[in-house]
C-alpha cells in the first residue's frame, strides 16, 4: 500500500502516519520528494484495508498495491530509477556498459583487458574474485588479492568496478574494494545475503536466477529495497530451457516486461545467456533495441587460456566492433554512455 501525503503536510502529521503504520505491525518506508512525501507500507496489506487511514490529517490518498513487490513496483515509484555507480549512471537513458574477464587471474591480464574495454567505450569494469563453480576442483578465484587488483586497475583506468559477493561474511571485504556488488544467479534467492546487502548503500547488480520468473527477480530486489538500499540494477542473463545449443535461453521479453512493472533499471548479459561468442554481438544489439539500460559482456585477451568461461569471452577487437555498433544504435534511441 502507498500513502500519498498532502503537499502541505507537517512533520508531526507525517510522524503520526508512520506511528499508525507501525502500530499495525507493518514497516513504513518514507520517500520525500521536492513537492510531497509518500509512504510505502511493507507487510500484509490486508491489515490496513479496514483502517480509515485517509481520515488522518495530512493524508491525501491511500493506494492499494496488489503486487507482492511493493517498493520495486511502478506504482510506488513512477519515474525510472537512476543508479549511480561511481561517476556512471544506469537508467533513465544512461547505459551501463559493463565489461571485463569472468575471473581476475592476475593484475597484468586485468590491466590489459581494462585498457582495451575502456578504449572501446565500457564504463564499468567487472571481474570475479570469488567464483561459484559447479565443480569444487575448478578455479575458485583469487579472493582478497583479486579484489585489490580490481580496485587498483579500476582506479588506473578511471572505471568503477563490480564483482560478485557470495556470502554475507564477504560483504565487508567486497565493500572495501569494489564500487558495486554483484548478486549471481545462484544467489538471487539467498535471502540472508540480500538482507545484509540491503543494509549497505552500495549499488547492487542482481542477476536473474536460472529458473526464476520475472516476479521472483523483482521479489528478490524487494528484499534489498526493503532494508533501505534503493540502488538495485537488475540483470537478465538467460534461464534454463530444453534448448541445448546455447548455454541458457535469453529471455529478451524480460526487459520490457520488467520495465512495465518496475522502476528499476535492467541490463542484459548475453555472455552467460548464450555462452557463444558468435551470438553475443547480435544479442547485445537486440538488448539495446529492446530498451535495456546497458549490456554486460565478458572480454578476455586470450580466451583459450582463461581460467573461467573462456568460450564465452570476446576478444578485445571484437568487443570494440560491437561497442561501435551499440553506440550508433544508442544515438538513434536517444541513450548515452
């Protein structure tokens, strides 16, 4: 439920509305704009249906929300949310172009890749320091050393950084070095992790789970938002299907689907979605054409020697070609990066 307050409502009236909400065992979330204040109510909406809240002084309108994701919904926030990652904006016509290797292997390799993707137009550097792998014998990442490399290289090339966090215990460490948390597909419904991330103010890149619906994705975002962190960027990265010629099935309809229901920005990861370098360029362009707020592409200077996901990494020259095409398309659509 959303409570819209009158433009001339006083602080005392706002406090009284908040007190009434809390008396009902619900959680208020106050959003103060330039001209008016709205209060989102988190919890069982049925508790408020019999309450004459519109009779309270200062209340202009009470709007029920039937969707289970309240704070992520368009009803709660009509305008597109713009998330700031360092100096980079994502959403509202600003594209977040994320690129880098799947895993951080060394500072030299990361530096080489960062220089190439920055020159091509990427504005956020990615790299995994903690790698969730199907096999326990596969490369698991460099941990804190990898985070240090990511921070140093990002600062050298003036690029904010994003990296995956897998466990609540890793949050302080990742927060110390990176500019944006990534919630991987396997952890999209790790609710303890989401709640802890929500108590930080650092931007969050939330990837859609491999078998998650759009509703599931938005409910996971709701966990972060309800804890006080409004800086969530969603990511479509493909879902499981019976098709076996690609790594996953890229659900391009998720982009306008999410945007119709939510104010949060959404980007697309064609690397994990397809797992094939020949499909990444056309799917990256299709993502922008569908209205995505950015593209996440894995890039490696020598994919055949990559320690993780080499077959789905573009070579830097190919990435530059794709970015040149994306730039032309973005100009036609009135978007910038």
